[in-house]
C-alpha cells in the first residue's frame, strides 16, 4: 500500500507563498499521474492540480491558475505544489494522491494545513 506524507503547510499572510511537498512510498511513483487536492472547512475536497508521470502535462483548477505550480521529482518520489499570491480562500488542508481516471486512488494521508490570514 502506498503511503503519502504531505508537509510544508503553515500560516502565511495574504500575498505570501508556500511550497508543499508530498513524499510517496512505492516503486510505481514515476509511472502515475499525481495530484493535489484541498478541503476547506465545511466544504468538499476539491482537485487543485494534476501532473502526468513525466511532468509533461499539468492541469490547474481555475481558482489557482497562474498562482500555483505543480511539479515532481521522480528520483525522490516527491510531488510539489508551489503556491504564490495566496488568498484567504486558499485556506484548507492540502492532500496529495494519485489521480486515476479522474478520482483519487490511494488512501488519504494526513494532509498539511495551509492558513492564509493577516
């Protein structure tokens, strides 16, 4: 079973930046599409960004397009989310997972809390 460990969250002021990391166990990491999701208080979990196995194709939700960048390092079994120009509405717990046919595939990790507030 693949384990996912997210890190890098924290408290940041509006307009600030954070870089999230997600370390995945298992040897299949380099062959799968990965994604970042987030869940704000009282809301459903939503897809934020995806990246194909080679990193060649990326998708972003409209709400983060132009501000967030997803990337991966297959040698380290790690996927990243660079978040710039953060807004209070970006406040959420952020999770990574395999994106398989449009849905999350593995069991969820603990996530990492991002709070954007002055």
